[in-house]
C-alpha cells in the first residue's frame, strides 16, 4: 500500500485531442489517502496498512457526463503524509486540482485540513491563462481543492437518525469557512460509490473551468458546479424543521414542505456567507479597503487593482461574472486573485442558486401554505378524529400554528433572498460603471 508505483488502465491511450488532468491526494498519515487512491483508480481496498513512503501515481481513463467531454484521462498522485516540503513542492507542479483527505471520525484530523490547503496554495503555482496567451502571471487561486472526509464507516451513526454527526457538521463548516471548492464524506472501505462520485464531480468542475478559459479574454471560472459535491452525506437526513402534530392531514403537508424549507434556507444562507467572505477577503487584500467595505467598494477596488481596462462583466447570465483580460501588464498580489476566486466560485454560484431555487421552492410552499390555512379552521375536529386527548389536541394545535408560521416565514426568506441578490446585481453593475 505504500511503495512507489505507477498503474495505468489498458484503455488510457486516447487518440486525437484528449482531456487530461493531474490531481494530488494530500493529508496526514493514516487518514486513508492510499485507500481513496486504490478505490478510485482500481476499485479495490487493502485491509492491511503500510505507510506510503514515496509518491504513487495512477493513470486512469474515466467517462464523465459532460457534453463534448465524455472521456478524460486523470493522473492521480498519492503523496506521503510525512513528505518533506521541498518534495511536495515538486509534486505540486502543474496540478489541476487537489484533494485534502481527512479522517472524518477524528476531529483533529478534520481541523488539519486548513493547514494542508494552505500548504498547497503556498507551494504551488499554475498559469492563470492558457499557453497561447501572452500573460506570464502565475497564481494558485484557480486550483480547486476538495475536502474529502474518509472513514465514514467508522462513525457511530444510525442511517434513520435525524441527527447529523458533529464530525460531518465540522467538515461542512470548514468547507464554508476555508473556501474549499467542495466537501464530501466517503468510505473508501465500503466501495459504496461515494469516492467515485466525489472525484467525478471534481473532474466535471475542471472541465467547466477549462472550457471557460478559451479565447483571448478569460472569464474566470465561469460557472462553478461544485455545490453538487458540497453536501451533507446522503446517508444522513437533514434535521426536520417541522415537528409532527400527529394529525395525518397536517403532517402530510408538513412533510411535503420540508424540502422547500431546506432548499430556501440552504441557498440564502450560503449566499450570505459567500458575500461576507468576499468582503472580508477584499478588506485584507491591501487594495485600499479596510473595516467593513461594501460590495460596491470591493468591486471598485478590484477593478483598480487589476486595471480598469482589464476587468469587465459578463451580464448575459443570472448573476454578473467577472471577465479578466489576458493582457494584464502589472503584477497582482495573490490576495486579489483570492478575492476574485471567492467572487467567482462562491458569490456567483450561490447567487445563481438563490435565483434558480428560491422562486420554485417558494411557489411550492405557497400552495401548501394555502392548503394548511384552510385546514386550520378544522384543526380541533381533525385532532378529535385522530383520537387525540384534550391535552394532546392543545399541543397539536400549537404545533400546527407554529409550523404554518414557519412556512410563512420561510416564504418571506425566499423573497428577501431573491431581492438581496437582485440588489447585489445592481451594486456590482453600478461599481463597474464608476
């Protein structure tokens, strides 16, 4: 499990123009990097453990459900957890993506993820533009880094439980706070397809990035679809927001409302978090801002740092995206590129999610809310028909009212979320005109 090796699929000699990527697996010793490597490249698992002492490279060909890019060649590098930094720097050369592997059953291991992310960013440079362009600036913001929580099988969980393990919640928190491209919890041992799904989503993201960089003007990470992999594991149910009333007619409608509530609150909270992260990054990017800059201040300062003539907007999308020219003549500090990354990766994608998800979910909740309001006039009779005692009936009526109010409030959240995104659109457009 630990010796140096190179494996190659018999089908990975592609004819003509092929798409190829290099990604590295990093993380502490004994978190299961090699197990993830073996599961993805060979769909195998070795129950014995031997520490990886030198880099292991696997070349595989995978089919990806993306039009025009059905087959890609992927070189996966499994790096030793205790490798010297100089060697890691050489392994990071020309990577397209990285996966930080942690032991999801160990909070200390999860907390080490930010250190590994910083190690990658500090020791890796990739070209911002394609080789046929004239710019020679290099930076690492365009490298998507996936946080992968392995050893899900070692968590003491109950699939039917509504409670999500604290370790999974911690991993999700780090994905948001540390700006990982995505996060997933998997079991390399069980072979349940979770490893394959997570890495394939990362590859789809790379394909979208590559497409967005064609032409003399590069639109930085035009659309990030990694929120397909930023998820609470499907093994866990989201905690229900609406308690049961024990009145079937109401509980059926409450159950139908759960998904809409979850979608709205998830979308709006992610957008607010992304916007906050973007503003904080701009404040520390040494571009003349400080304190709590507004969104307009941030866009204006970034345009000045890049050069007015080198940054434009693509407005033919749901939310305005930045287009950066390839003809930048001055050096731009990494913090500026990081701010642009957060805008493109997080603000844009979460804003689009609000605009696409919230109206649909609000419409669903609107219909259910109207049905519930009509039923409320019959709540006492329906409680009696359900065989509830007087005490249980009073409790049920209280639950029903609270749940109906929660649905109403969530509808308001959806409306306000869409309005916030629309205001942000206007602010970005106005800042680019100054």
